[in-house]
C-alpha cells in the first residue's frame, strides 16, 4: 500500500462550509487566537517601507491663521445689510446668503458671533435685529 502526504491551504470560510456538510454541527463558535511573538515576527519580516506604513503616526495639523473680523465683508456684510432694513428670522436670511454665494447653513453660527460682538440681538420671537436699529 502506498501512502501520500498532501499539504494545501484553505481559507476558513471554505473549511467551515465543508465541515458543516459532513458533520451535524448546529452552533459552531470559532475563536482565532494570535501568538504575540508570531505577530511581532511577521511584522519584522515585512520590508522596511511596509513597516513604516504600519507604524505611521498621524501628524498634528498646524493651527489655521485666523481671518480678522470685518463687518464690511462677506457674510457679515450681507447679514448686517438686510438686518439694517428690518428685523429678520434666521431662515429668511438663508435665502440672502445663498443668493450671495455663501452656504446658507452658516447663518445661525454667524448671527451668534455677531451677537457676541454686540452688533445684533435676538428677540424672544426668533427675530434678529441690529442693536442700533
């Protein structure tokens, strides 16, 4: 009688598929364990460039330069111009910002910044107006 020794590699999905067809297994729980020494050896076996990619630490972003506040430019100018005419709700001001080419989503935060600087105020009913107007 002749004996043969065969070695092959199979992924876990295929192996468990074959096992489920042959054996009457209903609840199979599989846990994969790694030996830390083997994992460290595999990392050292990689090329130095691949090690560098795996050991990459993100660089911290430098702080962005702050643009000085100007009520005569951009979104602030549009908001203050329309609030000088009459009080508006924030949703009404979104339309004017969109027409000016700015994101309408920044109305609330920009009005809060103007209020913090003492240029506008919010009334109890949701209207915004100039403090001097």
